[in-house]
C-alpha cells in the first residue's frame, strides 16, 4: 500500500452513465476513478455518518486508510 497523501481537492464530472472523481493531493498527484451513482450515494452516506459522529481527539495526523 502506498503512503497516505494529504487531499488538496476533489473534482467531479459526468462521463456517460458514470461519475468521474478526480482526487488531487497537495503534491499535485491526481487519481481519477469512475463510479456509479449508487457508489457515490453510498460514499456520501458514509461521509455524512462520519461528519455527524463524535470526533476523536486530533493528534495532527491524517487518519489511517481503511
């Protein structure tokens, strides 16, 4: 597994029946993936759950990858 990178931005666009996610790191690396609407919906649900859950103490480090 590669080292954890710091997120700089996320861009989205429609590509036919899919949604393209372009994830850019602070160092300028870009990863593009195609997802279905259902996958994006589940991603949004997970992010909302995380944002609405009690936070953990911030130690200044990015979270570990799942």
